[in-house]
C-alpha cells in the first residue's frame, strides 16, 4: 500500500513539474513575439481583422478582454496585442 501511494505521489509530482516546465516554455515563446505577430497569429484564425484605427484605444482594451476569453489567449498575449493595436491606432 505504501509503495502504491509513493508511486502515485511521484507520478503526480512529475506531472506537475512537466506542466510547469511546459508553461514556462510557452511563456518564453510569447515573450519573444511582438504584439503584431501575436495579432496576426491569433486574431486571423477566426475572422478578418479590422485595421488598428478601426477602434479607439479604450475600445481595443474592451475588445481585448472579450477576445481573450473567446480565443483562449493568455493575459500576456492580450496585453501585447492590445498595446500594438493602441499604438498603431494612434498613428
């Protein structure tokens, strides 16, 4: 019985460790990409993307929060995309 519990605990630890490492790798990939890259990779999967000046900075913030949920992107990805769109809209 103790051996089974030890094995289960070891496997659970290994799984948590693997998921943590995978999350760090994914986070590093996001960190190396610009908001423009993330916008192109994520937003155009489902629809034609509007131009950055189609909406105001505040509207992009709201759209970003909505799309984070719909597109299952991370907060870091959303922030980079919204920042890109807001800066591009201001030009």
